[in-house]
C-alpha cells in the first residue's frame, strides 16, 4: 500500500461543500448568506459553491461540510446548519480537538471476531472500486495457498440462508482480515492516512500489514495458520461479551459451574469470557440478572485461554518464517499492548497473540499516550467504539482533550453513506487533511458572500458598550509558575531560526527531539511553531529602533505567513526582552519590541494563538532549553524563563496593584515650574497643557513640528502661566539645539513626552519606512531631547506609552513596537538616575494618534475613552513602576485578552477590586436543563420527530438504545449539559430518569 494520495473522491461521490469560520455560531450565519445567494441564483450547483468557497476563502477552525449531489440536497443541508438541527448529509466539527494541544495522530483499529456475518462485503465490493481491487488482490493469495476462498463468506448471497456455521475458520477469519484491510485501502484512497495501527486478536494481522510491519503474503499465511489451529479446536465452546469490570468478571467466573476463563479486556466496563457452552450461558444469565449488559457472540473456539497451551508447536509448523520489519507506521498489538519492535520473531509473537488474554484496553491507552486522537475502526459494523469511548471519552490524563472515534460502516446503513459521513468527520478533525485534493468541477461565482468574521476578535462590528465609570490603574506583575509540566498530548514542533544561528535555536531543537511530549516536524506539518527571534545586545533604544526597521524591510515578519491550518500555536522566543522581578538590567529594546510585534500579528491569525517566551541567554544549557520547551507545550501565553538557585523557573506576566497610593504632585513641590510637552499640538499634549496650567505651572513649552497659532495659544492662556509653542522636529538634533538657544530658559522640571505617530496596517503590508516613521518622534525624538534639552537633576519625566505595547492590536505591529521601545527607554532613564515613568495609556477621547475609525475598532476590545482629567491626574504621580491607565468594560476586555487576573485600583470611584479568571478563547457549550437535554438527545439518536410520548422511566435498552446509539447519546448529553454519563450505565439497564438524576448530581 502506498502513502501517496493522487486523487480523493468520497465513496458516495457527492460534492463536499466545506464552510469554516472563527466561531461556531458564524457557520449558521454563513449558511444563511449562501442560502440567500442560491435563492437569487437558481442556476448555481453544489460544485460551483464548493469551487468558490475553496478558491476564495481561507480554512478556519470551526467547520461544517454539506455533502450534496444536487441543489436540493445542498439547500436542505444549509438549512439544517441555519436551524441548528441534525441532517444525514451535514457534518460539523473542528480542526483538531480543542484543548488537546495539537492535531491528534490517526490510529486505524482492526477488531477481532464477533461482528462479522456472511455477505458483509457485498455492498462494498459492488460500489467501492478501491475496496474491490484490494479484496481481489488478497483473495488471489488465499487461492495460491490452496485454501478455501474467504470471498465465499465475504460475498455470500444476501438472504441465501447460509450462516457462519457453514464456513471454516479459514474462510471466516480470512473474510474478516480481507474486509478490514480493504476498508483501510478506501480510507487511504480518501486521504486519511494512519500514523499507527491497533489490532484486537485476529485484527492484529491486518493492523501489522497495514502498518507495513509484515507483507501481504505473510499476513495471509498468518491468517491461514492461526485459523487452521482454531478450526481444530472448534467444539462445545462459546464466547460472551459482558458489560462489567475485570474484577467483577473474576467473581462471575468463580461462581459459575464448569470451565470458564477471562479472555478479553476491552475496557474498564467491557470484557469477554470464553469456555464451555453451558458455563458461558450461565455467566450471561448471571450478569443480565444483575442489570448489566451481556451477549454471546458467534465464536466456537476458546482462543486466548489455557486451551491453547499446547498449540505452539502446531502453530509454528504452519506459520511462515519471519520477523516484523521496520515501518513508518507504528503497530500496537493487544497481545503485548506495546509497539511491536522490528526483529520480533513471528512464532513468539503470533503464539502470544493466540494464547494470551487480549488487553485491548492497554493497547488503546498506549496509542493515546503516543498521540492518537483520531481512531478509525475498520469493520463491517462497529465492535470496539463502545470500548474506546469507555476508555478515552473522559481520559484527559491520556488525551489532553476530546477524541474522535468513528467506524467504517453499519449493518443497517448503506456502506457509501456511512463511510462518507465518517470520512468527513475525520477529515475535519485532522488539520493536515488535504481538502485541496478533492476534485471540484464547478466555476467560481461572482458576488458570492464573503466569509463572516468574528466581530469581537477583530474589533469590527459596532455594538453599544455600557458606560464604565472611573479609571483603572494597574501595574505589570510577574508571577512564578510552580508547574510547567507538559500536557500528555504529543505535539508536532517546528523551530524556525530567525537568529541565523546566533541564538538558542540549536539548543531548543535538541530539547524538542529529546522531549517525550514533542516530536520534530516541518513548519507545514507542525501544530506548534517556535520562532527564534534575532538576538541583539544593543541597549540604546534609538539604535535598536533603527535596526528593527531594517529587519522589517528585509522581511523579518514573513514568518507569520508560514502558519498553516495545522498550526495551533506560534511561539516567539526572545532573549532578554523582559525585566522580570529581580532582573538587574532592563529589557533589551529590540527583543521587547519584537514581542509586541508578535502579539499584534496574532490578531491577524485568529485560528492560531501567538505566544511569547523570553529567555535570559542566547546560549541556554540543556536544562534551561528543556524547561523552555516544556513551558511552550503548556497553554501559557506571555512568559519568561529565568535561572535561580534551584534551576530554571518560569514566570508569567499579569497585572495587579499591590503598591501603596503614589504621591500626587502639586505646584508647591516645584515640579510644575518649567514644563516641556512634546507633541504639544496634539490632543494629548494639549490636554496636559490645560491641566498643568490650571494646577499652577509657571512656564509651559509646547514642542511640535507644526507649532500653535495665536488663537490656539489664546485658548490656553491662564493668568500667571507663560506658554510658548515653537516649531521643533525632535528627530532633528539641530532644531532642538536651536530651540533651546532661542528660548533661553532654565532646565526643565517636568517633561511630558506625548509626541507620536502611528502606522496601522497588517504585518505583511508594513515597510521599513513606515516602521521608522512610527518610531521617529516617539523613540529617536525622546533620545535626542534627553541628550540636548537641559533638565533639572530632580526633573520628572512622563512618557506617553500605550497598553498596545503589552496587549497588541490588529494592525498595531509598528505602533505596539514603538510603545514597547518607549517602555524600555523609560527603564534605561531610570537606571541612569532619572525620575521617569512610562504611562501605558488606554484610549484617549477624540482623534489623536489613531483616527475615529480605529478608535471604534479598539472599543470592540472593551477599552473605553478615558475621562481626560482623571487620566492626567493619574499620570502626575510618583508611581513605583510604569502603570497601565485605562477605562474598560472589564468583562469584555478580559474575554478579548484572555488575560490573567487583574487586581486594580480605580481613580475617581470608591476603592474596589476588579478580579477575574482566565477566559479560554475556545467557545464553550451552554449548559441546559437535564430533562430537556435528555428528551432532545433521545429524540435525535432514535430519530423521533415527537419526543413528548417518550417514557423516561423505561430502560434505555428497551427504548432501542444499543451500544452505538449509547455513544451518540452520551456525546449529545455532554454537549448539551457539559456533564458526562458512563457508557456502562446507559447499557446497564438504566432509565432516562436515572440518567437525568445522575446529570443533576454531577
């Protein structure tokens, strides 16, 4: 079998119309828009819609597929999406199980005997060419071996009256093997490729072949040898599946007359026993009498029991000589519950497979630990989905999140319909699925509706915001994390080195390769990408700003374009970009600015989370590199790693205010005597000028490129205050020197640096020139001013920075970087002995640095325009550190940021605490009433249009809930209520009322 897929066609040959969006509710919005378009364009076909969607839209995380052969089916499917109801041709899902930390690996699961029946392959053979070709290839090898053909059983005439008793074990087991590997060929041809395989008893042979560990000829020979041995043991034996624990099974066996043994452990509540017919019948009666599930299956030999103790010699004579070979796909057998190692001898392994107790439970757990999150059962009717659901649905310690489990057919459904629906479910859960390989023969449509966007995330749709009084003043706070252990989900990790080998990329790559929770991958396949930023030792903010401008011009930000639909997390790793508690030096300007750029780029990629890790050194030792990789495998977002006496420690940035009330400045202190305000013609500069004039400033110098005219100066005039407004470009040192000489004034006692400009543009549109212009007055201008303008030794400096430097914003890459550079410059000035504070402002009222349109978008984040008088009052104080000063709808802001807890003080309102918890970006299901959820879920799985007559006091088994419907019912209940019900409870005779009580108690 080959891993190359040239052309993908779903078995039912319908057109797959794939819709996707940032948020689940937007799928319905999109479907409604397309329905309106179809109503206005009656000639449009499903192929046209599919072709247009594929060619004009990017694939987003939340997805839905409508499979349609004609316009009527497409309309019906879209209407079901709009109304939020189930439809057989509609599949909903997400790319990668949320919270799993990455796209899961795919496991093909091959069951043993128990669910087979004569003629089970007829439909597939007639209607699936790939299946038919694989079956014929296998059958030729059975004929060449001189045994009865498995096709006699697989393709028996339906309703011919033949039963399993009419065939030999070679035919029955051969048919089961052939059916499984032929279904696997169909899945592969449809673009679903396994990363590992899991076999259950007989199914281990198919699993080993599909993994590439044995050849097809060897597999057929093993089937024949194994079946021949078992055929000779056929006698007065039976096998039964019991819905009880292994411990309970031991009690049943001990209390049952006759010979009986535990032969299979499928899960914690599903086992199988083998033994004499009467003993098995008695065990089934005992378990059924206790209200648990029990059923005899069609097997007449005591496999996996002591009855096989003497069969090794006979099996060895029949088996082909050989060993398992190396393969790219890992094969996990239920005989050993581990990956079968290359070089393992056939005789040893296949005898163990036949004799030992089947531990399917442990094999599935091994698959999960090795990253399997998508399980595909290859059988005519699902036999193991219940067991896998029992093992994995709530096993967060194994999976890190939900898993996808599907079969390949159902006895009561057309094979092409069920197989196609399940293929789509897997394709949507697999970020690496090649949707582009699906053939679409439609034409791109003009004026087709655009994909809906998530308004809140992109600061788009205007919505009224409630008024928020007062002003929040918060301080940046670093908190040490005590647990940085990686989650159990295996991550595919790529390392992109932008530091040209001068940074920690090599050490991080080695740490990824040595991590048990990560595996190295290329950027296109990785779900976690580590971007190693250039390392700079430059401490001068102005020179760092110039260097960063050149890097942007050279294409530095192009890394953001490497993310794919497989990517979930993009980490930027900087060196020395943060000043964590206890750091002796301030942050390196370029690294700090790059982190701000990265956060802003993240808003342009809403399907990925852009995270940041700061390292203390460009040459981390192995322990530090390992700790860094472990931290990046968690869900932290803005962290720094530092080394203390006990080794590497990870710190997380947050906000709070636990400092005493800062001292407010007054005119009597002398601070307002000689004031210099840069950006003096702007809204912020003028606001400060008015406030300081009212508070008794003696002289105010307003510096700006344009200056102020006489009318503007007259509007500022206050008795006793001298106000001058010369034109002065701060980026030109000669102009500053000339202005100082012209004014002939004394040293400044207070500097308000409000000069700034902003370029608001996506990262891929930023040019080096635009970045330089944004950095100009804010960074270079301040650097020139502090060097050339005379300042008193005790002069205060207030630098007007922005929360954007810490939080970023859509299109704010250059603006955020400029403000972060300003923060580092403030730290450097403090280190040089200056009384300097960078105030990270929220939103000022009126047009200023950003225009009114951008202000409206910013307000979508929850930020509100500050009251100017409160903002100025908050700034004119001796803050212990650079404060964040803003007005906000705290709940909306916290949802927007997904931020850490904030404890803050409000200015102008009674003292209060704004507390909060982390809000995941993942959409959450809304809980609902348990009784209502039960009726809706039962009606859906039982396909009832009217649920009013349901008897909730009747056993769910009596209502028709079998093992497969139990899985569907459990999923729907969990989605509706957020709570789980054990599968064994559903199949143990419980009533709907009892389940409701369980849901209400949990």
